[in-house]
């Protein structure tokens, strides 16, 4: 490859990133056109009746970049053997438990590979509530199927601008 000036190289890099994101965008629209979760998971019942907190299931949200979707193992501490509710959704869960298969939850929020987002940075260091980006999850009686804060460059940048946080391209695109 010929030697390019640093600014030219940066433009080529950003152009490539743009192309990848445009392609990824089409797939995202396609995948999310009729998103259905394998179980009609109910956040409200677990927070109100079972007294759980976000970190009980989204274990690494305070200490690492990703929040994580809970593994089946987290459910089996309360759900295994006999049902503990009258809900028709629980037998579906118990079938996954009996077969030892992970539940194929569909991801709703995600940034492309070349964008860096860290939960620890926002929640622990920045002290931003989950609800600011995800809406009032403790009231959700249905699974999450659409985004509250759209995962778009503008949403990230608007908040950074308001809070005096950097909007340098390479802070997020690294
Ligand atoms: C700390 C105990 C606990 C853990 C861990 C737990 N649950 Fe539950 N779950 C409950 C309780 C309590 C109920 C409500 C029983 C009732 O009052 O009807 C419930 C109810 C349910 C129901 C039926 C209620 C409805 O509205 O459909 C489903 C489905 C369910 N849980 C899925 C899960 C999944 C999936 C996981 C793992 C990600 C999980 N639970 C982890 C305690 C737990
Ligand atoms: C500043 C906005 C923001 C805040 C605050 C925030 N999130 Fe997120 N969340 C995101 C973004 C953006 C993604 C997609 C991240 C990715 O693809 O790596 C995401 C993804 C997730 C996911 C999907 C799994 C994963 O690991 O990516 C879960 C679960 C989640 N967040 C839970 C939480 C919880 C719980 C809190 C509060 C303790 C929280 N989030 C706070 C923006 C936020
Ligand atoms: C008992 C376990 C449990 C607890 C407690 C829990 N969640 Fe979840 N969460 C799940 C499961 C299972 C899913 C996947 C199903 C769905 O999307 O509803 C999920 C999905 C999510 C998602 C969507 C992730 C994505 O991109 O697909 C967000 C955001 C989220 N939870 C935030 C929260 C917040 C905020 C709290 C605390 C107020 C919380 N959760 C408490 C189990 C839990
Ligand atoms: C609701 C406000 C808000 C939103 C939305 C938000 N951020 Fe942030 N972001 C912050 C704050 C505040 C900090 C500084 C946290 C701290 O104190 O360290 C930060 C810090 C960062 C940093 C570290 C910057 C540095 O100094 O190097 C990155 C990278 C970042 N955010 C990426 C993102 C991305 C990507 C998105 C969108 C998917 C996003 N943020 C959405 C408020 C937000
Ligand atoms: C605060 C985080 C953040 C900063 C700063 C940022 N971006 Fe982005 N950028 C994103 C996110 C998140 C996406 C993915 C958006 C999507 O999928 O809709 C993105 C997407 C893009 C795309 C794909 C086209 C598009 O709009 O979807 C290009 C090109 C791009 N960014 C270039 C840049 C340039 C140039 C800068 C500096 C001026 C920059 N970005 C600064 C977060 C950021």
C-alpha cells in the first residue's frame, strides 16, 4: 500500500467503517423486523415478587463493558423441577432446563463491532441510570423487543455534548 498522510489514512479508515455499518444496518433492520423472544420474559415479576436487582442477572454491568444476558444457570437456582407459577411461560423455561439447552434470547441493543461502548464507564463512573438508555425496565411485563434510546451515533453524541464528554471520532471508533 502506498504511504498515505495520516489524515488521508484516517479518512480511508472512517470510509471503510461507514461501509461496514451501512451493510450491517440492512441486516439489523431485516433481523429486527419481527423480533420474538423464545419466552415471554417478565422483568416486573422478578423485581417485585422475587426481589431481584439488575446485577443479579446482568452480572457484569457494573464492572465491565458488557452487561451480559443471563445464562440458563442463573434461572435454575429458582426454576427447576416443579413450576413455581401458574404461567404458561414457565413450562417453556423448564423444558430448556430439562434439556440443558441455553435459551436463544434475541439481542435488542447492540453497537457494531467497531464502536466501543462500556457499561462500567457509563453506569459506575458516569453514574447514569439504566432507565436513561433502556427505559423503565422494572415495569416491563413483556420481553424487551425494541430500543428506548436508539443505538445511533446522534444519541451518543447528544448526551456527550450535554455532559462535556469527548466526541472525538476515535474515542468511540477504535
Ligand atoms: C431468585 C429466584 C428467581 C430466579 C433466579 C428466576 N426467577 Fe423466574 N420467577 C421467580 C418467581 C418468584 C416467579 C413468580 C412466581 C409467581 O408469583 O407467580 C417467577 C416467574 C417466572 C416466570 C413465569 C411468570 C410470567 O409472568 O411469565 C417465568 C417465565 C420466569 N420466571 C422465567 C425466569 C427466567 C428466564 C430466569 C432466568 C433468567 C428466572 N426466571 C430466574 C423467581 C426467580
Ligand atoms: C448510556 C447508555 C446506557 C446505560 C446507562 C446502560 N446501558 Fe445497557 N446498553 C447500552 C448500549 C449502547 C448497549 C449495547 C452495547 C453493546 O452492543 O456492546 C447496551 C446493552 C445492554 C444489554 C444487552 C447485553 C449486553 O451485554 O450488551 C443489557 C442486558 C443491558 N444493556 C443492561 C443494562 C443495565 C442493567 C444497566 C444499568 C445498570 C444499563 N444497561 C445501563 C446503553 C446503556
Ligand atoms: C431474573 C433475571 C433478570 C433480572 C433481575 C433483570 N433482567 Fe434484564 N433481562 C433478563 C432476560 C432473561 C432478558 C432477555 C429477555 C428480554 O429481552 O426481556 C433481559 C433483557 C434485558 C435487556 C435487553 C437486552 C438486549 O439488548 O436484548 C435490558 C436492557 C435489560 N434486561 C435491563 C435490565 C434492567 C435495567 C434490570 C434491573 C432493573 C434488569 N434487566 C433485571 C433477565 C433479567
Ligand atoms: C445519557 C448520556 C450518555 C449517552 C447516551 C452515551 N454516553 Fe458515553 N459517556 C457519558 C458520560 C457522562 C461519560 C463519562 C463517564 C465518566 O465519568 O468516566 C461517557 C464516556 C464515554 C466514553 C469514554 C470517553 C473517553 O473519555 O475516552 C466512550 C467511548 C463513550 N462514552 C461511548 C459512548 C457510545 C458509543 C454511546 C452510544 C452508543 C454513548 N457513549 C452514549 C454519557 C453518555
Ligand atoms: C460517542 C460515540 C461516537 C463518536 C464520538 C463518534 N461516533 Fe460514529 N458512530 C457511533 C455509533 C454508535 C455508530 C453506529 C450507529 C448506527 O449503527 O446507527 C456510529 C456510526 C458511524 C458511521 C456510519 C454511518 C452512520 O452514521 O451510521 C460513520 C461513518 C461514523 N460513525 C463516523 C464518525 C466520525 C467521522 C466521527 C467523528 C466526527 C464519529 N463517528 C464520532 C458512535 C460515535
